C-alpha cells in the first residue's frame, strides 16, 4: 500500500476497487463486494487500514484548508478509435 498524499503516481487495488494516490487527493473508484466470509473480512480490513491511514495523514496536517481548489481534468481523446 502507499502513503496517502505522497508520490502522486501510485495506485493499489482491493479486488476491483482502485485506490489512486495524488498529492492533493485520494481517488477511490470501482467495485468492492465485501462478502460474509474470510475473503470479505480480509477485503474489509484492507480498506479499513487504508482509510485509517488517510484519516491519520489528514489529521496530522497543520493548517488544513477548509477546501482546496482542484483543476478539473478534461477528457482525453482515445488514440485507439
């Protein structure tokens, strides 16, 4: 797993859920089914551990702004079409 908000080029997957690291945000997208079994427990613990790291990283920042302005990324033309 990566350290939240550091080295903005890393990503990690928990099954089909992608956690993408950027210097100013963490993107979480995809699908994660937490089943009522050992595999579901492992997936839930992995997600919980990561989210705990995100909260700790945010809480440790001094002078955390109320809200940051993020540049909206435009669509990129698909070179394969």
